C-alpha cells in the first residue's frame, strides 16, 4: 500500500474464528490474518458464527467481530446456506452504518453462498485452506456430501477475482481438481505469533500432572482426531518406539470421530499405559504441555499447511512430520525437523532417531524457531494487501 492511501474496508467471512466458534486451524488462520491487517491500519470486519453467551458484536485486537446467529438445523449444505444468508444480512446492515466495503474475502467453502450473493458489487477474494478431496485422504467420495461440497469449492474459485492458498501443494491440487488458472492463485503461507506459544515451564512438574515420570520423553500430537491428521498412524508407531525407549510416553490433544477407535487400538496393541488421550483442553493447558514435551509429531495424511508446525517451532520443539504438503515444503530435513514416510514404521524411526539425542533435540528445535520467525502474520498481511490493491 502506498503511503497516504486511505485504509481499505475489508469484509471477511469465516465459519470459525479464535473469538467465536473454534473447530480447527482455520480459526487461528482467519483471526491471525485479520489482526495483522488491522495492525497495518486496515478496517477489518469479520463476519462469523456466534456461540452461546457471546455478544453479537465486539472489537478485539483491532478487528470488528460480527457474530451471526442462524438456524443450524439441516444437513451441512443447509447449515452453510443459512449461515451465509445471516452473514450477508449483517454485512449489508453494517455497510449502511460504516460505508461501502472495498473487498470481500471468504475463507473456505462454507461461505461460498455469501460470496455468491456479493459477487456483483465487490472484488471477491477466496482463501482455500484445504479441499474436500484432501480432507478425505486424497480419495474421491461417492456420497452426495462429497460431491456437493466439491461443487461449492469449484464455484468459489470460479466467482473469485483472486484466490489465496497456503502452499504450492494446495495450489497444484486446486489447479488439477477445479481447473483454476495458475495466474489466478497466490501462495501465501500462514503465520504465527511466536511469543504466544513460548512459555517457561518446569517440564518435570507438567509431566507429573499426567502421571508421567519427569525424565520420561514425551511425544505430543495435537489436532483433530480424524483420518486426515493420521493419529492412528502414530498409535501404530508406539510399539516400535517403546522397543527403542520403553519409558517413552505419548500425549494426544484433540477430539474427533476417531477417539474411541484410537483408544481401542492402544488397548489392542498393549500400549494404553504409554498414551494419554486428553481430548479438548484449554489454550493455557495446551501451551504448558507444548513447552514441556520433548518432541512434536505431525503424522498427517494430508496437510495443506499445518499450523501445529509453527506452534511447535515457536516453542522451540523438534518436529517429526510426514513429508507431505506444507509440512514437506517448510521443513528442511534434519535441520529444523525430521521428515518421514506415511507409515507407522517410518514415523517411529523419526522419533527414535532423535529421542536419545539431547543436543540434537535442542539444535533442531532452535533451528525451527528461527524458521518460524520468518513466517509471521504481518508478512502474510503485506502480501495479501498487495492482492487487495490490485483489485481496486
């Protein structure tokens, strides 16, 4: 943006955010970018869902949060339509008060109906954080939901003036799946707040809280317990790690449809004593565990970016991750992380490679923190503003 230019009034749409309803990494990505744009002097209005006990409007960290209520009943497509309709109504009411918006920016397919309603009057930018194809493990689905969501993703790309995505891998996926022209897509990595995830803790005390010996190495998984994130691959890797280091312990943070199956797997493999399934926990508890653990493992089958990687780097933790998507693009093997193949034996090998090397753990973690400093939300916001300006 040139000096002296008036700030842009940005209407951002997302079904989740840090300060409304949180489901996964999209919440952090949406709020992180919105806050960085606000820090750069832009007027950012984020239209999102409302949760119980929340007000319908609040200004947080410079961002205007408009929390929209609607009838959530029906299937996921009806849910998205009702939500989008409520967002558009709130958008138009807000515009009557503050003035015309300059840019409309939607995040992922659930707000495509809102983008469609507004496409005639505003430049449309759409951010893809993943695809339905990728969320289903890179396999096409036969059921109606897969087809209809994929259609929404295609249509969102069709009506958008420009598209933003988080990795070269996802860019290629969009081009192949939806025939979106290369020049229409910009790759802008996610960012992170390195200060937020770094905290001085007594690792031994934190481990004891979960019944773990202070000197036992702890491997942390955090994410939704779904096929895409590969928590079952990590559970299958546990026996191979225990053969190498019998006192190793695993902490699994997150919830999802696979939780009961994972607990069954751990029992069937005879490793229940080595793993703690904590479910959903508070941010404060998560940050303490993150800073107390010894290794962060990201065994995803599909990962367009992987914000957990940046969180681990912020806490200066060594990462063992599958060599896919944004993980593979951002990790320099054996420098700021260890890249492994998509199977339990390889995941175990990566953990075993570093688990007894105190110097290596510290060195790889320090390198990760250096890399993480390069991926800041303010840097991402600068690139996004250039896209906005090109559409004015």
